[in-house]
């Protein structure tokens, strides 16, 4: 029993996957992660190196362009010793698919991580989304995670992902406006920022609104780091039986699938 | 009101998408569809033209290889005047994603179509799957369709997709064996064959077991044909508001995504 | 296997049961069905020949006057070779009861059929009812069909069944008004007209509101026709085991129940 | 406030409706009720006076023969000053329909009443039915009452309603056998006898099995008596708004429906 | 079978536990109970004799001060021959805990009892609470009782427990105001007063609003009396198997817990 | 924004509350925590200093003896600068109550923490309990956390809490036996040890059974440490609005409740 209960928190590698081919936010998010990570944590910021790409995943059909790559990236994580990986979009796209082929890498994602924190701090929460369009799909996620009874409301900023980081002042004002409505009208007790590109605002919103405001980047990165550490300490790695069973290596080789690493842009931090 | 209530059932085009790159079953399924279609129905049998492919989609990671292609195929359907398309795998893979970008093409799939028939004929049904592995994911589908209270059981043949059409006699015997157990032990009142590659057996199983046995190919193709006809007659085409809104054409063009048709193998029938 | 996979779509008989004794709408609905049916479909329009009757079924106690007759009519359908029968009221009254005694006749109904179409075209739908009174009972139906999570809202016209066909212009205007509110305020993506006597309006409302508008008469008749055809082709008839088991003929004879056909008014079309 | 808080428990009238035309059990049940009623309670035992009838309601189609009569009897109860009425079948047939037209009469039924008692005495219960056939329909009732999570199991005696009172010794032995299995294997903490014609056995089964055993006749009659008393004391009578609104008297008169009392056999006790 | 079916309603003892140390309402509630009880019912009004106490249980942390005492009081009830006990707070605090150690005493509580009455009289109900604060916790109760689908709304008076009995006229006016909103806006069909200290208002509110208005004190006391009588007549006492099993007496003695009666203030009535 | 995003992981204080008065396991658990904690984490091991106590909380009535003390301990945590506290029993006793009065201290517990880890590593899990008795109550917790659809089964060791640490070899063998059954028969993909006193076995069971085996002590302590660090870094502290609002200090003072720290035994580590 001595090995799994290693007293010193393990040095771990956490990969943040920005699951698009657009890398404008890779540097600022990497910078954010560098500031919040623990000393022993190595962060890999990756995004897809692909010829044509959307800048956001507001549509299911945009996510579909990334599904294979997300799974490939999860497989690559397993093969390169990444301890935990975050699929950096609040829809938690391809989470179940990526988990199947990630080997010993734990895969997590912003929605599940954020709700997990929010429900430790409050009984009911609201999610601030960009557009009404997103709500139906995110409801499905909340329901899959079993937390629909804790959801006070979705509130929409009526802004697109590409708008969030354009005029910080305006974005911040809109988030504060909707967060306050969520608390006052919908009786939310915590606020979840329902898009990774809403990063950078939570502290000020929290100070203004007076309830916990969960940043999806921060919450999911820190959860990945936490899970990665526990993996190292307690050997808690992904199950590989029943629905968690991956295809046999021999079969993937025979089919010629998942045989090479995906094209990734990497940023050291 | 004269136009939508066209008395003559419209001539319609139904596309069957075999959502892998392996086309061994394309011809026999096309032959089956040709025998069961209505006179005015034009059937397109398509599969993916891709260099490397699994022969089946028993794993989530194999499905992930097809997600983008399935959506591209849905978009192509919309652009080429297909009235309805079936995504030919009982996991109903990428159903919601494909629907978003299908334009005026109605997208349906085997699981939703089979359960829709089964629940018109019986209060409770069982699904015969190939392996235990599949059950967790299919449970998610049954739950999404709201029919978990009608599910008597999953029963597993412990055979892979690639085995089903190998020795017909053996497959038939195993299906009959599990279908009988489902009826006798789990009190199923109808049987759903939970894989499109279980095609060709339902009539004999039905005769033997004495309850309705729903073939997933037949049920979904006929539902697609039915929905296609209603689309022509009543202008009942996919909604395009809120969660059903597709990305703007201009944006897709700017991003350089979904700009060309996918590589498809086509079989006329 | 040759017999069930009959290539030519079978000639089928579909019975539309107007489940009251008031026949003012029998002719216009029969006319509608005649215009939308397939060539090979024989339509029987029937209503109850009964001395005293309500004109509508807005109350549970009015439905109770019809329960026995609906089941008798289902039994008669089975005995006279009807392939599928629609119980023509959006409450789907006595659906489960009628199914038990219908022999080889498939029984369907407007609510289940309309929701089945709506959920193929949209993720979320609203139902336009006549009065608030109806909502609690219809909610029960939506819940039994497992689709409560897809329901955006009920919207009430505050009109009675008897009013719908009185001033078409006014009814149409009211439906359009509430349908627009459902789409704009409740984020509905499709509209279901929650009463069979709202027939005749869907095409114009659809053109005006811009989302699929499902007419409950059209949807259920076409589904019955579709199920009838599949019954002929694939021998998919009602299950008769467990909860679907009917009383023994011998017992019904001994009890003297269900021994003669019900009094029906019939309209050929 | 003086009137509703009448200190003396009111004299009340409770009607037990045996909802078939077969009256063999009317006398023994009436005798049972006479023994368990409070002094101030007047019991009316009624069954339907009808030319042909089943002896039991094991089938949905048999219940359909009674629906109108049950509602008529509820209306008659309201018009003749009955305080509460029990629809004496564990399927709780036509409960919602009867409630609509019962005026000031409270309508209750065996399943809801038995579960209400059982869940006050235990966290989980099993229901002992006659045949597997019944389970699907009764599950619907348990679910409507919101108690599916408390249901340990259904257990079937594989006996018909007509068999229960034939050989008491055999019936008792079978009930004890299944009740013990429910407790030991399914971890039931209370037993509910899921048919009114299982009357007369509970005390011995309870003594033998050692957990509360709820007789559906006793539980529902006593609940009706209790509700009747509260109605007298506190004016707690059925709601008549929204979904509880009955048809207007004027309309029923115009339609010629529900204008005369039903044909009832009455037994004084 | 003669003993359990005792024809004369048994003389019973019902204990009302005011589960705080503040006894200002003990006398008026005792007076109320004395007026509504049956002749053969002996009422014990008890509250906790404790040095420091809140006057109300609006907070979970206040209830926590009472949990042990409530269970002790339940045990004392079992040991002193109380037939049924009500835990007199609408949160139903410590209900499951108290049931475990109550011996032969049946434990019930205001929320479960009130909803049980309300759902016999109406399909949908609203609960009038004091503050928004209460709603989340009470929702949990409604959900545990399986009745969330019947809940039309919570409505808040924005008054504290301590305010209710201060200015009767004002409280009554506020209850009437919110009850009317519940009926008109939320389509409630019955009203439940969601705090025992809202006692004394139901009759007037009911007369004014025109739907059943359930007083939580009255409903739960009468249910306790009813259950107590059935216990005497039919030996329907709490189950003591599986989750209902209490600790062994020997063990409690060894641990030195639950060895002496709690400090109670008693009021004879 | 500089302050909440403190790059260095904060030094934090985590309190482990053994929520009984029996301290035999305090030292070994403290030793375990000392081995797994991060360098900057200060651990406080506390249990109740009380004259008479059970050694375990297998019964609801035993938990009731601790409710007030648990809340007092939470309040004390808030007042003494504890960052996060674990209520060290798998029933998560008094979790919601303790959270209300914990000030800035985050309260977590073994069940929620263990399920949170398990569902990151597997789709379905089983919980190994000591006795069948526990299952009903724990099911309630699993349901409250929304994870009932992920639960493969409960498996019972039929051992009491006091037995677990008696003969390690025997306990380990029994856990392995039931864990294997859970995986093989119930298709569990991860195992959760459903009692904190099952500590010390997970590593060996995991090695033997081949799926993740979650130790409830380890999982909840590490989650508390993780939440404590995030609190320090991001100011994510418990919400204090709506259902999370504590009683006013002034009122508690006036009532004389929660005015002094509880009697705690403390162990430094």
C-alpha cells in the first residue's frame, strides 16, 4: 500500500485542449493557467493545427468538425504521459468519446467541473450563456450530470463567443447584469459562466454580485490538476471495463485508424 | 392550403447512410430497401469513401471518426434535394449534429425509429444488442427519447457486429434464444433488434417468438420514407429556430468549413 | 422471408374514429383525409350512433361516456379487417384500453402521433390548446410518452372546441398569435395543434410563423396509414402477451360482453 | 371559523362502489365494512345493475365497460349527499374521471389509499398482484402517485381474481409465500395486497410475515371515512377549478348526458 | 381475525410535538386540537424543555438543535403508549430519524399529511410559505414524497414565523392575496399553508378563495388520529425490518444512548 | 483580479470531523491523512467529546445524536479559520445543515466526494456497504446528487462498521468478493467503498479487481483540500443567499443558541 499513498503530491502534467483550430485565446489562457497552477504542475496548452476552422463552437455542426481530433488528442495524451486533459469548451464536447481512448489519462471538461464546484458552494445555480441557441444542448449536459433540479436558470447575454473578449468593459457589465437577475429573479445562489471564453471576469463579477461566480476555465483546470494528482497518488485512473473498454489495439491497427498523433499546436507554459 | 395537401403521395428521395467506410453491407441492405420501398421512392445508398475505416461502430471512438462525415453527408443531402436521410447505426450517432446542418432534409435514425414503432405495438420492449459494452450508451439514447420506463431489458448476444452476417443460422438461433428470454423472463412484449447489421432475421424470429420483432433497418427506412412524404405533402421540414438554427452560410464560408461535398460511395437502387 | 417483405406497398384500410356522437365534422375531416391519403388507402370515417352525446370531449366525464364505445369500435376494427384505427381526439382517450381488444388492428391517436412527428423536426415544441382546463390532463399524456423535457409550453387559445370552426379567420388569428408567443417567449421550435378540431389551419399558421406546425388530424392519420402499411408488409401487428393480452374469447362470451358490434355512423370516402 | 371546526366528528356517509355488475362479494365486503366503520358512519354498498358483466376487471377492456357507470355513480353520490366514495378496484379505475363529476363527494380508491398508509409505516413496499398481466398498468398508477422509488417489487400469485375467495387456505398460503419472498429477496418493508378481492387475509399474513400488510379494502374504506369526516368538519371538499372543473349543468342538460341516476344495486349496512 | 377488526373505533393517544423549546403556541394549538379531535382521542401537547431555544425553525441549523430531541421524543412516545405522534413543523424535520426509534408509535408530519389531503381534493396545489429561504428545502420534501409534478408553485408571504400570529388581519390578508395569485396565475387548484404557525386562517381563506385550503396543523393531527385508530384496529404499526430496523436495545444500553426520557413540557387537553 | 489568482497554492487548513464520540479510528485516519496531504495543508482531526456515544452511525437515530454537534463543529470551523471540513461518514450526515452555519468554511462529505471522483473515471459504479440496512438511506443520497442512473448496484458485506478494522484479512477478502461480483454481475466499472471505516483497503482491492476503487476517506479529504485551495485562490466560498442564508447573529445571540464552541477532541497531525 506504500506506493499509492505517496505523501508528496506528485508532479503532474495537465493538458488544456482548446478544441478548435483558432488559437487567439491560447496564449492568454495559458498565461492564466500558469498563474493558478500548483508548482509541480506542468501545463500543456494545445489547439488543433488545421487548415480551416471555426473560431468558436456555438453550433453542433462546428463541434462535429472537432470530434475526431478531440479523441485523437485524448489518445495522444494517453500515449505521451499526460495525467489529465481538459476539453476546453463548456459543451463538454466529445467527453465520453475521448474518455474511451485516453488510456491512463483522465479526461474532464468545463461544464462537469464547474457544476461540481458550484454545488459544493450552493444549492442552486444559474448558468450564463452567450445565446439562447446554446441552452437546449447545455440542458442536456446538466441533465446527464443529474443536476437539473439544482439549476435555477439559464441566462443569456445575447453575445457570441467571439464578442466576449472584445470589449471587456461591456462584457463584464452584461455578465454582472444577468448574474444579478439570476440571483434576484431566479433565486440563484451561485453563478456559473457557461463558456470558457468568458474567462477573466469571474473575480470582478463575484465581488459585485456577492455570490460565488465559477469561471469554467479555472474550475476545470484545477479539477484536472486535482484528478491528476490523485491518479499519481492513488492510482485512480480511468476504468477500462464494460462501457469504458477501448477498441483493441490490434483492431485499430488492422483498420488503420488512430495510428498517428493528431496535428496539434502546442504552447509551453 | 392547396399545395401542402397534395393528394398524390409525392415522389421522394430517401438516403440511407451506412456511416462507415466499409461497404460490404451496402449492396444487401440496398437490395432489402429496394424490396420494401414504395414505388415512388428513390433510394440512395451511400457510405464513406475513406482511406482507413473500422468495419463497425461498436466503440465511441470509432463513431468519432465519422461524426464530421455524417454531418457533411447531412449537409450534402440538404443541398442535393434528398428528402430524408437515415444515419444507419443503432447508436443514432451524430443525430442531433446532423439535423442542425441538413437544411430541408429530415434526418432520422434506427433507434428512435424502432422504438417509435415498438411502442405503438406494445407497452414494453427489449433490445437485443451484440455486446454488454453497448448497453450504457444505448441506455442514454433510450433515456433521451423518454422511453426508459418502457424498456423491459437489454439482452446481449455476445457477438460482434462483424459476426452477425457470418453464419446466419447461428445468429438467428442466438437472437431467438435471447428474444425468448426477454419475453419470458423480462416480460418484454416486443423485441427490437439493436443493430442495423442484425438485418434479415426479424421475420423468422417474429414467427418463432410470437411477438413483434422490429428490424432497425426496415423501421428506420420506412419512417424516413414516411417523413419524406409528409414533408412533400405538408411542408413539414426541420425547424430552423433556436437550438435548430444552423451556422450562417457566410460564416461557414469565412471559416472555410463545410464548403465541399464529402467523399461518398454511392449505390443506385 | 419473401412474404413479409412485400415490395408493393399494401392496400390498407384506415379507420378514423370521431369518438363522439356528434358528426358535424365527419364530412369535412373525411374530405381532408381523402385528399391526403395514398392511393391504396381505404378510409373509413366513423362516429358513434348514440341518442345523446356531447359535441366535444373537453371534460374527462364526457370522455367517460365514450370509453366503452371506443373499445367496442377497436374490437370491431379487428373483426372487420381494419389495419389501423385513429381515436380522433388529442387526449388520446382510451388508447391503452382500445389497444387491448383491437386484435390485429393497430390503434394510434393524435397526441402520440403529433409529438412523434414534432420531435423528428425540432428539439422542443409547444402545444396550443383550447382552454387551460385541458393542460393538466394533456401533461399526463406528454409525460406518459416521455417527452416532458421537450415540451416548451402549453399555450391556451381560451376558445372551446365548438368555437374553432365557427369563424375561421378569428381562430386562425388566435392560433397565429399564440404560436408566435410560444416561439418567441417560450422558445418553441415547433408547434403542435392540440385538438383535432383545430384542423384546417396548420398550413397558413406554418407559413406565417415559420416553424413546423403539426396538425393533429393529418399527423395521426398519416401515422396510422404508415403503421398499417408496415403491418401488411412486415406483419408488425399488436403484441398480445403480458400487459397486451386480451381477455379470452370464451370468457367474454360467458360474460356476455363485447359480443356485438357497436352502433356506428359510417361515411365512405 | 366556528362551523368548520366542529368538535364532534360528523356523521358521514361513505359509499363503497364495487365497480362491476357481479355482486357475489358485495355482502361479505359490506359485512367487513360494517365491522370496521366508526359508529357515526353510514355505509352504502353499491354495484352496477347491468344485464351482462365480467366478474372481475383484470383487463383494461373490462374496465372500459364500467367507466361511464363509475362516473355516473360518482355524480349520483354528489347528488344524494354521499360524503366520500371508494371505487373498489385496485387499478383505481376512472378515478380522475369520477372526481370531475362528483360534486361535493370526495372520491378515493384502493391503490392510492393503500400506498398512502404503507408509506407512513415503511420506506419501501411490495405489491402482491394476481397475475403478471396487471403489473404494467399498476406501475403506471404507482408512478402517477409518485411512489415508484419506494416500490420494492411486484410479486404475482399467478391466480385470477375469481380464485382468491375460492379456497381460502390455498390463497392465504400463496400470499404468505410471495409476501415472504418480497421481504426476504426484494427487501420490502411492508406488503400491499394489490386487489380488493384479496380481502380477509391481511391479519393472518401480517402475523405470519411480521411486517405491515395492507388490505386494500380496509385501507381505502377507512381513508374515505377519514376524508368524509374532514369534509364535514373543515369543509374540505373537491376543488372545482382548472382541471377539476366539471362541465356546466346547462351543457349536460342540452347534450342530454348525465341526466339520470345509474342503475345500481344497493345493500344497506 | 376478530381482534384486528375491532368494530368500535379504538380510544387512541395522539401526541403533538411542537419541536422547539418555545411554547407560546402550545396552548392555542392544544385548544384547536381539542376542538377537532374525536371523542375517544386523547391529545398530548408537548414541547421541549430546554434552556435556550429558537422560537421557530426557519433555518436548517435551528432544526439541527432539535433532531436528537425529536428522536428522543419519538422513543418516549413508543415507550409510553402513544399511538401516533406529529412532528409539528412543515419541514417534517427528522421524520425518518424519528420513525426508526418510535417503537409501535406511528410518526407523521405536516407536509406529508397536508399533501396527502390536497392531492385527494385537487390535481395541482400551491404551498404558501413565509420566506423564499424555505423553498429549496421544502422542494426536497415534495420531491421525496413524489409530488413535484403536482406542485403548481410555492408562493412566499415574506413574513417570518414569528409574524404570523401577531396581526391576524394582516396575515390573513397576505395569505388571501398570495393564495389568489397561486390560483389565478399558477393555476393552483388547492392551497396548502406551508407552516404550522399559519394555523387559524384556513377557513376564512378557503371561504374567500374558493378552493380547498389545507391547514397543516389540522391535516396532520387528523391524519395521526386516523393512523392511530387503524393501528389499534388492524395492528398496522411501523415496519421494523431493513431500513426500518432500530438499533438493538442492548447496544443502546451499552453505548449509554437513548436511556432516559427527554425533558418535555406537557400540556393536557 | 490579482488577489484571487494567487499563483502559489495557498496554505490551507482542512478539518476531518469523525462525527461520533468514539475516537479509536482518529489516530489511524489522521496518520493516513498526514501521508496523503499536500505539504501546505494543515490537518485537524476532531471528534466529539461526549459522555456517551455510539461507536458507529449505522442507524438514523445514532446520527440524530450528532446533528447538533456536527453543525456546531461547522460553525466552529468557520470561526477558527478552517478552510474546509469533511463530515467523516458516508451517509454525509447533516451536510446541508452544517453548510448553513459554516461561515466561510466549505463543508463536504464522503459520499458526494467519492461519487464525484468515480464518475470522472467510469460511467457506472457500485457501492459496497456494510449491511442491507444502509441501502435505502444511501440511495436517497445518490438520488439527491443526481447519480442514480450511474449506480450499477449496492453490494452488502453483511458486516458492521465495528467489524471492518478487526480482521483486515477477512474484511479485504469480503470486499474483493463483493467488488468482483459488482463488476461481473452488475457491470460496475468502478467501486466505491461506502463507509469511511472501510479505509485502508482500496489499494489492494483495486490491484485485485482491476477497476478504480474509491476510498471514501481519501476521496473526501482530497476534495476538501482541493476546495480549500480554490477558496484561498479564487475566493470561492459558500454562498450565503436564499437557501444558503444563515440565521442572523443577533437572533442566535438573543435565542442563546450556537453561542459557544462544541466539546471537541482534537488530534494534531
